[in-house]
């Protein structure tokens, strides 16, 4: 998520974020986006989609191919 003085927050599609205390994945990029809750205890871990403002999201660490972790 990027922010700059005078800019709106922007979320990126496919990235993980915290929305409150819930882990979510961004289904699109932008300022107002659809996210789906991640619940690894369920056989289908994606919950229903909801629309949120990117400013409400906090980036979560993710592991990429071969275990690389972005900074």
C-alpha cells in the first residue's frame, strides 16, 4: 500500500492485508476495492467479498516463490 502527502492509499491486487483483526486478500487494485477474508481453518479459505477503502488496510508480510519475503 502506498501513501504520499496529498495522495490516497492504494491497495494492490493479490496482496494480503489486515482489516481490523482479520486477514484479507485484495481482489483488485485501487483506492476503494473488494477484499475477501482468509480463513485457513476452512476447506475453501476465501470468505464473501466486501468493498473497503484501501486506507483501512494494513499490509501483511507475504512469502513469495521459493520463500522470499518482501520488505
